[in-house]
């Protein structure tokens, strides 16, 4: 179905046969590609503190990527086998276009909690203090590394050479996990008012962890055009990846309560701890499209 989308773009390509010549079968074929593709990844996270309590969440992240790939195919191994199989290897480097994702979030954390005075009384209610809440936020870092090895089977469709390329793929990504906490409590007799002042706490801490994944993939490539010794092809790909090793990230931070005037707080326990938990689901998925240039002298 995806190859039908390519059909209008293949003007200028020469019809190719799945038979091939002995000279072509004996040739190593290098290539470079530009690709763009998406990732689908399920995530779970929680945040827990003695002041804000527990909050959990899960979602499905959709991320897009662009990058370049280098590939090398061997000569045909078994010319008498249908598809005249070759082996191939490739290595990719790309950039992920991804925004920070509040997987677990309650309130409105971020920044130093700040009392907001009532215009009539001049006293700030505790509930009016800004930046109160807690969260575990996740962002996949831009750098993407991938590699794979597989088999190339060639056939003919619509008078074009079509290659079907099953492979085993490795993928590396790094996630940045951020824990946020902001809260305020009264230092006075009325727990609802910052009278005479409120004590506040603020936490903003991050950690990163790399994830290696391995799984099956398949690519369908069709010849599009030729320019002297260079063959231009278009391809679609899809893969499923299983995370290897530990899929969890734990982050625990203890911070002190403070008064804006610098005096010691009257709180019996002058510190609070916030615990953040993040987990990738075992399987995630990749799909893509690209343009490849192969060096295939006629």
C-alpha cells in the first residue's frame, strides 16, 4: 500500500529485472540515506511527597525524528535462490524532535512558590501561593543512534526493482527525567493564611538514563531514478523494539523549608522528601520514510 504512494515519484527510473547480471550480483553496494520517522512509546510515572501526596499517570508519547543513514550490501550470496539474497548492514544517527512530557502531574509546579497578597487585607492566603504542585516530567534527548543487519530480497513490481529487507535492529535513546515540587505552609496560627509569613519549599532536579533496545524491522525499497552511476530509491520502514535491561528510573530529593525573611522555620521537620518514579514499557515502535542514494554503476 505504501509503495503506491511512491508510484508518481518514480518518473525517470529505468525498469529493473529481478534476474540481474553476474557482474551486478558480484558487486558490493554502498549507500547513504536521509530519513524521517516517528516513534510510539508508552510511559508510566509517579511523584510522591509528604507535603503534596501521591500522583501517578501514564501516557503514549509520539515523537518525530530526522537523520542520516549509511548502508552497505554484500554481493548476492545465493543467485539461484528466489530474490537473490544479499546481506546488509547500516548505521544511523538522527535528531529527535520531542517536547517535555508531564507524565505525572498535580497542581502547577515550576519556579519558586510566591505568596500573592489579597488587595484588601494585604495578606496572602496559602491557597493563592503560586507554583504549588508536584510532577515527574520526561523528555527524550535529541540524539538518536541506531544500527541493524539483515537480508535483502529483490523482486520486480510495476516494472521497478523492489527490495524487501527484514532485519534485526538496535536502538539507543536517552531520557531526561525531572522531578518538581513546590509548596507553602503558614508560619502563623491560621493554617490558611500567610500571616505573618509562609514557609515555602522548592525542588527542581533531573537525571538522565540511556536505554538500549533490540527488535525486528522490515523495509520496502523501490527504485525511483538513476543519474549515471547513482541509483535513487525511496523506502518505507517499520520496526518493534524491546528495551534491554532496566526500564525504570528512580529519583529522590530532600529539600529544606525556608522563610522569605531568612529566619528559621517553626516547622517540626524542616525538610521534606519528594520521590519520583519513571518506567518505559517494554515495547516501543518506529516507522519511517526516506530517500537513499546507492552507488550502482551500470
